[in-house]
């Protein structure tokens, strides 16, 4: 069984201790990933710190050109890395799966590489001129999740490098190999020490967060882990960008032609088997439109094969790990015990792997766990409402606020409703439609800070104002 390696200062590092990585569709061991030691983590951070000043001193255009070379490396290695995504994470090669993720990796490299942060004159009069410069923060610790392991790592890595920072990335212990391999390939064109990788469990991540030589942490994951990161960063005052998931509501306005929007609605809820922070996770439907909505979703589900993602034709895969699988099972069983009606699915599938069918649930409401908690799986509770005002109140009845969506034929009405939803992004007639130029981030317990576009690039810099007193004009 092959053991994979981390990369520090451009060189492969083999750790004495490894752990097994399994395919969630089959249960087979597909490789051994390293457990980075405390000294290896320290070395990665020290290497990044040493390389940062040289990297930041490069002409801006040179850094942009190097990152465009990185994009080409990712593009050239898309089939190889996509296979790792499928084998490790489970999302299929077909449909909006691992090839889709790799296309996003390329795009989210090219766009930040093309952006500029020019010097901004923030104030000027006859007596003074004040200019704002954007400076690198230093060393960025990037902690990536298991649901979109390569794409989200790229979201963290590329803007940080573009701004002149260096990076130490730690992939999830559930999906480490693809990310480690991606970092290895990126280092064929990056200067040594600019991008380093470590691997292991939460202890490795904690060492990154607590290090006084790490200047910013970028994290995507659970709210509970996000809170621990906030606590742990007290000692080093590291800047934070935290994307801590959500329990996104979707409201279908009364009388909406749901059939014409069924495909977008289905994938808005079930992209990556619902294992996406900004998936629609609770659906509010007017009581008169309930049957039509269920029929529309069922029609799409019937045409969406589920199975091993390496087998051609499957567009839905397994839940990534047993912990998450057990959570989904538990939430559905709790809903049943509280009087829910299972419209589709609702029981684990037989055979190997963590497969759970597309599940639609009715006769539930706010106050039931399947509605109140982020299920992060292929389950969608459908809640009936009588008035739009009621739907808005229920949509906002959550401790999280990452995304939300409003669906309707009247765009003016949909926009008016969207403005009343408390979320970082509210989509209309789409859900989870992120874009590399559009800022993305949450409110409430979904975290803070934004990624993507110019605002995301600013988030990996620190502002410096240079204020000049003008010479007095003599007569």
C-alpha cells in the first residue's frame, strides 16, 4: 500500500506514522497518509515564514504569472486529481462531481491571479494626501474540509499567495491524499517554501492555529471547531476567516412554476449529496404547491443514478464518512419518531459504502431536529406554510446564516422577500451559485470574513495608510 508524503520547502517528507484512507463507496483502503509530527509542523511554518519576504518582494506581475502557471498545472492534471477526489470523497466523476470540482480549482486560481489591489487614495485636500496600501499578512494556515477537499483548499491557498503571503495547508484527515498530491504538483512551478503541507488529525490543526508564527487562519468546517479556533488564536492574535457552514432555507413563493425550476432546485439541495455548506437544507413551500413541488423533485431524483463514482453514469455518490452517515441516519430516525412522513428514501441502502438514498420528508416544522440542525446529507425536509410572512419568520429562525434562496416567477416579489432573509448570500431561482468574483461569507454562527473576488483578496492582506502632509504653499 503506497504511503503519500507532505511537502515542506519543496521537498517530500515521509512521516514515521501513517493512517489509512478509505474509499467511502467501497470501504477499501486506497492509501496511507502521513501523521505529521510536531517538529514537522514547526518546520513547515518556519519554512513558510522564511520564504514569505522573498515571495512578497517579487514583482506583482511575476507572482500573477506564476499562479497562472499553477492553473495550467491543475488543468493538465485534472483527470488524475479528479480520480483522487472520487476515490477519497465519493463524488462521482460524472455530473456535478469531481471533474466539476477540478474545473473550479482551475477557475478559482485564474481569477485571483488576474486581480489587482491598486493603491487607493482615501483622502486628499490642499493640506494632506492619504493613501491605502494592501500588504501581505505573512504566513497563512489553511485548514481544508472533506466535502470539497481540493476546491476549498484552492480558495484558501491562491488568494493568500496572490497577495504575497505564504501558506501551510492541512487537509482533512478524511480526504488528505488528493490535496497532498495537488500541493506536490503545484510545487513544480512554485518557489520552494511558498506552499507547504502537513497532515494528520485535529492536533496538527491546533498546532497551526496556536503558532505565534502563523499570522492568519483560513478555516472551513463546523461551528464548534470554528469556536475552538477563535479561542486558540487568542495567544497569537491571528486574523481569521471562518466559514462554519449553515442550515440554508429555501422559500418557494406561492403559485411558482416549480417544474421549470426543478433541476436547479434539486441540485441546490443535493449537490455533493447535500454535503455542501451552502446547500438548501430546509424547503418552505406553500400548502397549495406542496404536491407539485414533491412531484418535480421526484422527477429529477428518478433520473439521477447513485452509486460508486468511478462507475460511468452515476451522478450521486456516498456520504463521505461514517460519522456523517450516522448523523444523517439519526436525524431521519428522529424525524420519524416525531411523526414525519417519508415521501422518498428514508432508510440506509444495502451493500458496501456509506450510501443513503435521496430522502424527502414532510409533516415536519421548525422545532424538529431535521429542520433545526444542518443534516449535511441527501435529506430535505419540506415544510408547508400558509403565508409568505410565516415562511420568512421560519427561514430566519436559525442560529446560522450562510446562504438562502427564494424561488418565484415574479422577480420583484422574490427580491422583496430575499431582502428580508438574514444570510450572507440570498439567491433567487438558484441556490449555492457561487462565483469567483462575488464575495461569499456568512453571518451569525456561520462565521465571519469573506472569500472570493476583490473583497476576498483584501481579506488576506492588511491595510497600511501612508499619510503625507503637503508642503505649505507660499505666496
